[in-house]
């Protein structure tokens, strides 16, 4: 909407990105109290289930009744910021907006069913997973078409962190994007279990991809670092900045003790958007390092399930990993802060890896 007011050239999307981040942060600070008040009035609060672990139930009991579905105002803040500063002539930005809205709607529906008591546990896992796949397939196809329009020679190529690439083909690449999105959404969802944990790790990962998107959107920087130049990622920088600002705004209310939780309405769209950003910047494999905490959290749950089904024994006291540390007696704030430190180290390592190339 306002992007045409700014000068063209190198400073063009840099300035818009900075403003998008500031506006998204401010929008969260404005919307947050109002949404939290509305959720309290509607009694849309966290429900501690009684069917998993009595010890975990006791630990988490203090969170019962805390408003959730905070992702609603995070997504709204991002969209409001983008409406002002994004260049919607770039098709990649439409793919990112579609990802936010579609996965946000799915997450909000699941949260509502779960928290209203209309269906215990929310949407059926099979239904939710199939809808995730369907949305992610659509996003994969749209992103591939957008990349063909903006950077056709890169559209189906997969680049390796240490150099080199391979062509996945125009038929398989959308399915590869789908796998990245489904994996990332579920990994972020699993991580969203302690005050500030998922939000902080998302903020750190998004900051890293903001820098990456900016680098690959410039011919000089991408050539110097041996990275593929992706002209369409200029708008990805603006999107990442808006997402970073909104995530920090959410942390204002989600820091311990949390006034609101992200919920599926936030973890699904933000996780999915992070996956799309990785694909849109052609740094898909780097996501394993940038989002390393999410990989560890999801991996701990997967290992626990596989170990129990094959040997009847558990590797961890409980999964995912952050609950395991709670069972070891570590305070919630210390667990969250240490996970943030790990996320920051991994993010810095991923940026350093670009130079190693």
C-alpha cells in the first residue's frame, strides 16, 4: 500500500523491512491486551488434560485457564504490516500471505474445538494432518509457480549448505516444499509448551532468515558469498521483518508468567511461514540448523515413540525434551533461556556457514 512512497534502489526494501518490523511489533502491543481481554471474557483458556502424565499435569496445572489462541493477533499484526509495506506485485508475498491465512484458520479451528469443549483434544489428528498436507501441497505449487515467474532458473533447484546443487524437477519440487512445511509446522507446534519457548526460538530463527533473505536478494552479496541470487526474496526480507516484529510483540505477553499462549492458531501459520521462507530463499537445508531447536524437540518425541514401540523402554522421562528437563527439576525459566541460547548459537552458526562457502 505504502511501498510506492519509498525510493527505489538498494535501500528500498531495507527501509520497508525495518518499518514493517516496527509496525508489526506496535500492532501486537495494541492488539494483545484487547485480544487477551476478549479471550478471558469468552473463557478461551488452556485446558490441562488428565490423560497423559499425572506428574506433568501437576507441573502444568498453574497454566490452566490462561488464554490461548494468541496466534490470532500475531497473524493479524503481520498482515496489517504487510498491507502497508509489502509489494504485492511480487507473487512470492502472496504465497506467504496464503500460508499465514490458511494454516492460521486451520489452527484457530483446532484451538476453538479443543478449548470450547465441543471436541475433547480438538480436531481429529488424522483430519488435521490431512488438511495440513492439502494446504502445504497448495503452497508448494503456488511457491513453485511464483519462483518460475521471478527466478525461473532456480525454481526447482535444491542448494547444499557447503556448495553445489541438484535439480529436483518441476514435478517433485512442490512436494518437497510440502514436506518442509508439514515438518516445520509440527516441530514448532511440539516446541510450544513453555512460556516464551516457541516464540523466542521463532524470533531467533526468523532473524537469521531475515539476514539470509536480504543477502540473497542482492547481486553483490550473494555473488561474494557464493549463494544463489534470488530476486524475489527482496519481499521475503520485508515479510521476515514483519514476522520478527510480531513475534517479539507476542513475547511481550508470553514471557513468564505468560498472559497468553500461542496455540495452534499461531504455531501452525508461523511454523509454516518459516518453512516457506526457507524455500523462497533457496536455503531449505539450512533450516535444519537455523531451526535446530525445533528439530531437536520434534526428534525427541519421534525417538521416544520409536523406542517405546520397538523396545518397550523410554529414552527420556517424558517427551518432548523441554518436559524431560522439567522432570529433572529445572525451573521453566531456566529451560526456556537455555533453549534460546542454543537457538542463538545455531542461528549464528548458520550465518557463519554462509561465509564458509
